[in-house]
């Protein structure tokens, strides 16, 4: 075993380790990004942001609050063609986003998307733990499809009930803003229950299950 002098240990603690941490946490410059950026990597960076926001918010809400909605009975029967007859519960928002992610992924890959994501879709996921897994898996599927987009395929035509007819690039954009839109709703639900969204905390926590 090698013995280190107090001076060498101090050098490691005060100089070497902080330098390594800084190097690892330093964000690339715009010039550095432009040299290696691809269509897929640019889109994936935004998807990753949305994944953290959505999944961390879903993890922050306790199981007993998954049935919470800001107001009961509103919008009943007003627009039956536009999905639920009243405001979604927190759990229903999570399920809707997960179903939609799978739908966007399916359309990009030329598969049949799940039916009626506006009403929750066909997945049996219901409990908090089931919905967290469903949401996690939906982002994994979406990221795989979006990451495959390149300069040759980004304008490929995409047909389907979810945002179609469109192109592959536009559908990726829809998937990103769709998640962001519902994240905004989730933050209000959290705040109404006295919970600070993880993204807004001084030290945002890691996702519990990567």
C-alpha cells in the first residue's frame, strides 16, 4: 500500500479533484456542439429535459394524491369529442402522457399507435407504481425513435391519428411540446398540494428508477 504525504493528499483534495469535477460538469460551448450535433442528438437533448421534468413530478406526488384534480365536475358534457368530460386527475395526466409518447413512437416507426390516448388508452396501468413504470418506458421508446432521426429521414411523411399527416421532424416537435404542456399542468397540481416541483428545488433529485 502506497503512503501519501499530507502535502500530496492536500494537493489532491484542493486541486486535482475540483479540477476533475469542473471538467466533468462543464457544458460544451456552442462551437463544440456545432461540430458533433446531429438532428437526433439535438432533439434528444430536449426530450431528456422533458423526461426529467415529467418523471420527477410524477415521482414527487404521493400515491394518495394521484386521484387529485383541482375541481370536481367541471366541463361535464361540454365537449364530449375532446376527451374526458372533466379535468383529468394527476394520475390520468401521467397515463395520458405515457400513452401519447408510445403513440408518437409508433407512428414514427410505422406501427399502429395505441387507441384513444385522450381517454387514457388501452394500458391497464392504474396505481402510482404502475404509472411510473409506464411513463418511464414510454420515454425510453420515444427516445429510441427520435434518436434515429437524421438529415435523410427527418422529412419522411408520417400518417396517423396523432398529429398526422405530418413529417418525422414535426412529429418529434409535437412529442416534445406535448410533454411540456402537460408538465405545466402537473406543476400546478403539485403546488396545490404544497409540493415544490423537483425542477424548482435548489438541488433537484435524481430519478428513482433509470
